[in-house]
C-alpha cells in the first residue's frame, strides 16, 4: 500500500471522529487536552492518540476559527506528523493544516516550533491560529515582533520558548540557538531542548537560504590594510589567463599565482605565513566576479552594503557576509570599509535543523528537490493532491535573442490582459528588472504596484490587492510567499490572475512558485514566461570568448535559444546543489567541534563537571610539561614570562636560583609555584570555590572557542582558492581544522589555570 493511500485511510477516521465530536460541549472538547496528556504519561504514544487529537483540533478550528480542515489538509497534517516534507499547492491552506500536527506534538510538553520564511508570516500565523490553541488549553507565542526591529529581552525569550507552540523564522531561530549557547550561567539560557520543528516554505528555508551560514560577530579584529591593495591587484588580472571563473567558483591560474607572488613580493602564495595575502586576494576575486549589485546586494542610501536573500529577493538587514567578504564588496563599491569583527559562533541551516529529533515541513514547490532533501536531511517528500482540480493554464514559454525583444513582448501581454480588466502579476528576476518594467508601465499610463526588496514592508498588503480588477503588480521572485492572492470583483470571469514571468530563474522551484500564484483552490488563471539569451542565469555561465562568438552569429533559432538557456538553468541548479553540499562538508568539522564544546559548557553550567584541587594540579603540570617540551633550551626570562602569564603576578627572588638548563628543576619549581598560588587563591575564595573554578573554565572555553570559530571562518575563505595548487580544498580545510582544534584544547587548559590562579 502506498504511503498516500495509508495516510488517506487515517484521514477518513479523523473525519468520522470529528463528526462525532460536533455533539460535544466546548468544555468537553477543550478538556480532551489534559486527557490526552494523561494517556501519554501512562505509556500511550502520539500515534495511539493521533486520530482523536486531530479530530479534536479540527473541531476546535471549526468552533473558534470558523474553518473545517479539508481532507487534503488533514492528510497533509498526518504526513507532517509522520516526518514527511509535503508538497501542497499554493492556496491549499497550509497554515490551518499546521494546527493539527503542532497540537498533537505539543501534547508531549516538549518544544514545538513552526518556522517560516519571514517575520510577517510568523507573527500573522501565531495571531490568527492562536485562539484555536488557547481554546484547547495550549499557549502560543510569536518569536518575532509585528513590525519592529527591536530585540526581545532574555526574559521575554524565556516566555516565548516556554510556550507550548512557537511561531518564528529560520533566521531568528538560528541566532537564538547560537546566543543561547553563549550565555554564562544556566539561569540565562532561554531555549528548551529541541523536539519538533515544522518548516513552512521548506524549500526556501532548507535549500535557498542554506547557502549562507548564520554567524554571530563579536569583538573587532585589527583592521586590515590589504583590502584596497588586493582589489587593485585583482583589477589588473586578465580573465582566462590569470584567473578562471567557473559558475560559483573563481580562482587564480598558475600564471595568476606567479603574478600575485611578484606583485606582493613573496615566494610562495600558499605558504602559511602569507595566509592573509592569500585570503584577501581570494576575497577580492570573489567580490569582483561572483557578486552582482541588485542581484546579490544593494548599496543603500546610507552608503552601506545590504544583502539580498537569493531565495526571496528580500533585503537582509543587519547581516554581513563572513570572513571579510563584506569588506571586499565595500572596497569594490568604493564606500567606507566597515569594521571586520571576529566570528563568535556559526551554524548552517542544514546542521541547525538536523538537531531536531522530529523535523518536517511543507511547501508548494518541494518535490523537484526530493533527492537532495533525502541526501542532506534524510527526509522523504510526499505530494498531496489539490483539494480542487487545477484550472490554471501554463502557456509555453516564449524565447528571444535580446532582452529588448523579451521585455517588449512581455509588456505587450500585460497591456492585452489589462485592457480586459484581468489582474496581472509580473514576476522578474532582479530589482533592476522590476524598476525597468515599472518605468515602461508609467510611460504607458498603466497604474501598478511594485513589490521588491526596496519595499518588502508592504508585501502582504500589496499581494492581497493583486487579485482585483485592473490590478497590475510587478514583483521579484519573492512574490508574497505565504500570502494568498484571492480573486475579487468577479475577476474569475475575466480569466483569473495572469502571471507573466520575465527571465529564466535560478531554479525550477522558483518558477513553479511564481506560476502557483495563479490558480489557487481551483481558480482560473494563466502563466507564461518570457526568456532571452540576456537573462542573468545564462550570461553568468559565459566566458568572454563564448560571448564574442555568440555576438557574431546573425541568427539563432528559438530551439537553440531554448536549449542554451534551459541548460544554463540546469547547470545553475546543479552548481547550487554542489555549493550546499560543499557548505555541509565544510561545516561537518565545525558541527562536531561545536557539539563537543556546547556539551562541555552545558555540563559545567549544570554543575556536572566541577574541577577539584587534584584535577587543577594535573592540568597545570600538563601545561608546564608542554611548555618545556616545546623548547630545546629554556632561559630564565622565559621562565619569568611563563610565571607572570600563567601562575602569579608576583615574582620572588627564589626564581633567580633556578638553573634554566635543568628542565627537571624548572618543572619542579613551577609546579611548586602553582601549588603556592592555588593555596593563596583558595583562601581568598573559600566560600564560592566551585563557582570560581566553573567560571574560570567557562571563560577559558569561550575565549578559545571564539578564536577557533573565527579562525575556521577565515580558513574556509582562504582554502577556497587552493584548487590551482593541485590541492583538495575540503581535505586541506579538514586537516587544518583538526590541527587547530588540538591547539585550541591546549589553549583552553592554559586558560583554565591562568584564570584560576590570576583571575
């Protein structure tokens, strides 16, 4: 029996049970929550009570929200509870469907979180669905504010994450996780242990957003003066001769490496002592040749680089590219270079969501990525059939050689639909394209709304209006994900919403999402895409030789254009998958190290791992042994320096009687001084000795871990250009990361003793 048939049988049982519950009083329905919890405490499982719990929540939705979940919504809810990533068409009611598995899993008393793509949706869904949960005796909180960039206090965050159900965004959840693991005491932690996570717009969150890791920046590093010099050097390089660009990778050729060595006056570009030169050249190459303004970032009115979310087109305020890449972009744009800060904590979305014992999600366009989702997240995709048959007509794409022809044809179609009163949604790939189309429509005196990263604040309101008679909306691929475009004023009789897509987009999923704005819940509608050889996705794959060869051709057939552009999109999708796999492989090391460090921190804060006098002396002896082992000979000034740095700020005359040539005597002297210093310290802190030791250890761990995270961020940027040196970049990264982890452990042990004896 197929999974869908098996789930449909369970759905029918839920429907039948809900009909039975219609006869019950409100108090009887709401009282079921405590009864379900009691049954779980007595040994029943969530699967044992699922049919009754789903039925109860369906009835709560009917009584409180006035909405009875459709069959497909119940089916989707069951699939989500069972751990599937489900595909449901736009407009099928994923928000209401989510109440069923969220309610069921919240009965465990464990953390249940719904993650979505933006603040507006998280706040809206928590507000709209909240009364139904409250009717059933559960608490719900939004992890974001309605329209504010203000941060919650730690106490407010404790209240939020203590709720039975939390609605939040992927970015907020990720940063909260990192901040929660930077607190100094157990009482400062505000998150509960992860349990169940349900992801709305799952393809956007798990795939499109997954290429940019979350990074928390801390104290500033010494500002480098190499950005301008590296940028100048890169501008002197000859494409194909000195460097090669392949999709999302750019690196120096052997000739380019020699030019770098000559320019900077060094003998080995990849030598460890030239790490910073290597890093800055790599950053300048990437900034110059892999990033485009209005596609990857914008320069704000305040003369700042503001990143654009590749999946949605939204501006990502307050987030900077890591490892110095942001500063390299600022150098490219000729604006003031911002302070480069150390990376204190970092995690990829892949590893964040793999921390949940139960993770599932939903989207209108996720089946196209089913293989990658199985490989990375170990999740299967299940397609839920629509509630009503699809009536939207997806017309064949039209192909053009130039963007001028492409835009003229698309605008002509806008005019045709607009003259009949039919609502139109024009979806473009970039901000620049939306503004070009808007300018053309203004010249034609066609009223319209523009929805792009520059005015995303009004996104939901604009999209709601897009289904009215004569409405014309121009948008980037963000196109109001999560907000339905409902047909108004009998526009269904005019053919429903007409979606006009301009340009081949980054992947098929984004195009399907754009088409899916029309034809919701069996509404009429249409879609057509206008493609050209000047689409960014195609141009970005061409080197100079191919461009010149293409320009010389007098005629290119439509079939040839179709093959060229579609192959470019396919290549782009494959490269995006490889990029995400590469990011995961890079983060494997950091994830393992992060888990070790966070576990140690938590044990310390919870009082499980407390240092005693004997352990402190053992650590100190080990530190001294390493100090002596690293040196062939020891001088008296070195012994004094070690004393001052690690044991005591006071030096006595007896140090002058130590023979530095006798390592055994030096060792005995230093251990004796550790014992004396420890006795003095214990007399001062006799009442809170354990707390002092714990704080000393935590401080040493945090200081070393921040340096380690920051180093690994820098290392990842530097090794990305090593392919031309016949080296495997990921192998190099893993090897050096392992060595640096060993160094970090040494630094922690030194730091613990230093903090205890001199702190």
